[in-house]
């Protein structure tokens, strides 16, 4: 059994417009999220520090890095917002 719904052309255009705005916002949010996640190398470039200085900051608990997987082994990332906060606080 097939159920059909009838909508007016105006309602259809409004729905399409809403859908397009949702897609645009989602795309922007995903792009911002991608820019939020940094590799340690990218963090070093932003902070203009060496990798050994970066490691020292991590060991001293200044920079917090996060594992990409649940096993907490292998690749890690740093949040750009965390770095910005440390810079604003004058800790870096």
C-alpha cells in the first residue's frame, strides 16, 4: 500500500529552500570542525615552536592532545580552540 502526500508548489519551494539552508549550514559546520582538529605538526606551525617544545608542553600538561582511536595509540590531534584559549590566557 502506497501513501501519497500532496503539497502545493509554494509549500514545495519553501521546503526546498529550508533544505538548501540546512545543507549550507551543515557544510559550514563540517568545514569549521575540520579546521578545529590539528595534527601536532600543524599545532607547532601555528605556535611557531619545535616538535620537542611541543612534546614538553604535552608532558607538562600545558597542551592537551587527544587520540584518534579508542585504544589511545597512534595518531593524536589537538583542538585549535584549546590552543587559542592558551594563547589568550598567556600560557603560550
